[in-house]
């Protein structure tokens, strides 16, 4: 199947993806051209379009997962700290 072959090509390109510290870089046309030259593959227009579309979707999903991993903001009590509350949180161990 032609689509399956393009998927394998994309996975190979994706495995060589670089990053910039803020996330994954796009698989650029230069990288695709170099991969194509090394593999001896002449891509048709629809195959190139499919690889670019898969790359865009992959980076969208990676960015979404990164946002989901961010730690939630720590909640601070709205109740003011009093000596009684302090003693309740940190009971005196001397008796």
C-alpha cells in the first residue's frame, strides 16, 4: 500500500528529528531532500504533502502533551496564618 510506505518513510524521518530546547523542530524540506537522496527515493508531490502534513500533526500532538505535563499551579490557602493554625499544622512535640 502506498500510504503505508509513506508512513514508514515519515517514521524514519521523525526518528532523526532535531529539537531546539523548546520543542521539536519541523522536518524541513532540506532534511527530506537529503533523506530522499540517501535512500534513492523520488517522492511524488502527494507523498511530500503527506509527509509535511504528518510532521505538522506530530508537532501539534507533541506540543499538546508538553502543555499537559506542566505542573499545576500550587494552591495557597486563603485562610490567614494564625498562631493556633501554626500550632495545628506543626504541633509542639514537647510535653
